[in-house]
């Protein structure tokens, strides 16, 4: 599935679309500023897959600060059978602009 731009995510949030959002930054980063959703830091994703199982057939948006960590998570989740994962291009830095 194609990645998502900050503009599209803003538009979908404004339209109150049902979004499964996962922040893969560390807890302290999430506490400073976040877009909502679950906080599952990159290093804990493999051990917390069970929390995401109910979303396996749903669209999931993953994000981090710039899109690098979330890009890795997207790839990992796709390898685990999650076929509707989208990375926020530019991460929260782009979203804040």
C-alpha cells in the first residue's frame, strides 16, 4: 500500500475517518507531541504484535519523527502479513509544518 502524506492524513483526520495510527517513537517522544493512536516503540514492535492482530486487515498508519523508523516498521509488518500499512512521509516533523 502506498505511503500517506501529511496533507492526506490531516484531511482524513478532519473528516473523522476511522484511522489506526501507531507512533513508533520512544515513550518520551510520544509524550512530548503525538498524533494520537497507540505508542509502540520500534524496538518493541516484534514482541507486541499481538496488540495489532485485530488490525491485520485494516489500514494502519505508522509514524515517527521523520519517517525512517516507521518505514522499517511498515516493512516488518508487511512481512508479518499486514497488507494495508502506510508510512507517514516525513513523519511528525512534516505533519507539524
